[in-house]
């Protein structure tokens, strides 16, 4: 097994998930404003530091996704963020795409960009301590969308990103966000085919499929996810990290628990952003005196999802779940 395959296996380690600590800068600033916190370099850094230094976080989290700004910053004790994350027993990750842009010849559709200069950026991130990177392909649905042109364009870009990551010694995490089982299955089929054709080592790739199903029960969402994945995800893939798909923290956990009950054949974990960090942000509220409260809120949500992965989750018991290193 290669070094990157070992890191990929560590990302989907049984009983642990991925913390998407930061969305894009505009999204992060909007969340801070909504919580009554003035968005600035300092407040973004303070929020990220509160999250990654949560006691016992490594008991339920394998890797942390940071933004470019934070990746280059330092904690209050002088350590770099990726260095501190590694010291705390976590894998440092970085989002490297530059967002979705209109796709030529496909009105209303987009393609994820960020390939220009990617090799040099990956080399720089790897030198700073990055062990994995993420790339999000967003496929719009409805009115005949996504087209095959959009499916192929996004898959090709993601495969080129994945190969560049592996050449840099960084694990590629490929996120595919769309709506509905049929579209998700088609998108994953095209994505996996392109990865294979590009020569990407699948045992060093983590796939993050989104499958937005408004108003469906956790059991239905789990069944649809399994159906979308079953015929297209090869056994050699390192693993699957499911997304919260915009659900509330409790609902995202219930969806994860329902999927685990179906006994998927690949390593399965979670990769949650707001479903983990929103309660922490609300409890912290930008107040240095409330850091411990924010960390307790994060530890509670992580512990709930660990219970979901282990088959012991009960929504009635949610307030009592807590990581062993946090009281």
C-alpha cells in the first residue's frame, strides 16, 4: 500500500469522520455575521483555533479541512495551523478548487475551476503540511440538467485534480454534489470512469457524494444513497464520506446512522461542515470567554456522529453524547 493510500485509509478510519472547519471566505463571513460576529481575519482565525483545539477531537475526527487563509496562519501559541492539527493527531486538509463557473456551451450549468497553477499550489500546501485536499463538483439539476457535457467536464477536471494530488503526495477527496438518486448515480459513474481512465489510484481516493432529497426520511435517504453508490463505486476505492446535504445537525446524524444500518461494503464516514460547526459557532458567539462552550458544542455533535458510525446512536440521548476528552 502506498503512502497516500495509507493516509486515505486513515481519513475513513472506522468511528471517525472529517471536519470541514471552513467553507469559502464569503460563506464563512456570512455565517459569522449571522452569529453576531464581525468577520475579519482575526475572527476567522479565532473560530478555526477554537474548533481544532477542542479537547479529545481526534477521538472522533480523522482530518480537518481548512481554507487557504487559515492554513497559512498561526495559533495563539505560535504553531502553524497545519502543524498544530498534526500535533493534535489529525490530518490537515485544504480545499484547492476555486469554485464553480459557467460552463461554455451549457447554459445554466457550471464547471469547477482551479486547475491553473494547481501543481505549484499543491507543492506549497504539501510543504506546509497538507495531507489531503478537497475539490467540489456541483451539478445543477432540473430542465434536462445536468447534461452529459457538464457531467464529463466536471469529471475530467476532478480527475486531473486527483492525479495532480497523488503526484504531490496528497490524498484527493472528490466531492460530487447533486440531487436525486438517478442523477447522483450517473454523476458518480462518469466520475469513477474518468478517474480510472486518467490512471488515478482509487485506493488513495476518498469520494464524497451528495444526494439532496428534500422531505425524505433518513431511511429513504439511506436507501437512495446505497442504490446510487452500489453499482458504480469500485471495491478498491479508499472509502466514502457522506455529506450533510444542508440538513440540520441532528438530521444529518440520523441520515448517517440509517446508512450505516444498511451495512455498506466500503468504509463509510462523514464529512460535515455546518452540521458540526453551527452549534459551536452559536455557543461561542465570538466571545473569548465562551471558547469552552463552543468546544463542548462541537464535541457533542462529533460524539453523536461517532455513535451513528458505531451503531449506538439514539436521538433521545443526543444531549449526553460527548467525546472522552471533553467534559
